């Protein structure tokens, strides 16, 4: 088992009101290499859950075990080091560094993880069909190409988990589909688990498993399709 969540609750403070519970997950887990689409209405807590699972947001209650170890018992500095080596993030708006080229963006991701292997970057550029654009700056890329750079950067340190927050929200439907397929294919090749938040039922069908977050806790359900 890669991830296990027990008695997880998250509340956000509300100005002049009682804190709002946005997540209530009594028991949930993810296997190594498992690929899950995370669904749920806007505001149901998908982004919040991805941040908690990636070690970026300590939950109000409960814990997240990663490979059997309690994530939030690590210091913030150790969690940062763990994240750089273990988790790849992909966002809707790419989060590429505009002043660096495609190759440099991927290299920076690699350096954060503590290594610098040129052949690994060459391999990813080829696998994601970015060889010709490797010296381009992000402003010279199409949206689909930018997202492929973000996927390459997320995969570069051989993470065991990719967390993707509506990564194809800025792409047209055809690109969204091919980019999601590429992400799943490349993650599978590296044995990397994927959790991808999406509103698009067509994309969710590409995943072996779906996990639906209900907007009002505690009702949650896990279904396989
Ligand atoms: N930093 C914050 N402070 C207070 N409330 C927050 C904060 N971040 C999110 N929320 C609230 O928590 C709830 C869940 O937000 P979240 O962004 O996780 O939902 P989501 O499922 O990702 O929505 P969407 O599909 O629109 O991206 C929302 O009601 C939101 O207003
Ligand atoms: Mg969100």
C-alpha cells in the first residue's frame, strides 16, 4: 500500500463563523501504481485533498501514512525533501518558470530531487515528444506542449506518486484526452501511482478507478469501473 488515510478531517476558518469542514475521510487508501480519477463538485475538497496527500497542508485531524510512515510527523523541512523525491505535481496552469527553457525547467525539477542526470532528461524529452522544443521558452509553446513539459518535470525524479489538479483544464478536448493518456501511460511505465482531479467524465473513464468526493461530509464513496 502506498498511501493510507485514517480519520482525516480538514476544516478551514471562516470569517465571523464556525470553521467549515471541507473533508471527512474516515478510511481511504491507494496502492502502488494505482491510477485514480478524483471527482466531485466544485468546492467538494479535491484540491484540498491533493495538497494534504502531497504533504503541503497539515490536516486539522487524522494522518496520512506514506509507505507505512506518518507523513505529518516529519518536520516541514523533511517533508519538503520527501516531496521533492517522491511526489510529482501537475497543475492546470502549468507552473513553468518563464525565464527558463523547456530543458532547464525539467532540469530544475531534477535538481530539487537531488540529482542531475542528462540522459534522464533526454529520455523524457523524447518520450514526451519535446525534443525539438527543448531550447524554447514556455511562451513559445502551445498549451499542450506546456503541459507535456510539466508532465516531464513531474516524472523526472522517478516519483512514486503524481498528483494532478485538473491538468488538462486549459486544453481543447482532443488535447486533453491525448495528454491524459500520455500521463497515464508514462506513469505506468515507471510504476508511478496517479491521482488526477477532474470534472470531465470522459477523462475519468480513462482511469481504472474513480474516487468521488461528496460536497457535504461524511458521505464518501469509492467505486471501480
Ligand atoms: N485557504 C482556504 N481558506 C478557507 N477556505 C478554503 C481555502 N481553500 C479552500 N477553501 C474552501 O474549501 C472548500 C473546498 O475547496 P477546494 O479548492 O478543495 O475544492 P475543489 O473540489 O478543488 O473545487 P474546484 O473543483 O472548484 O477546484 C471550498 O468551499 C473552498 O471555499
Ligand atoms: Mg480544485
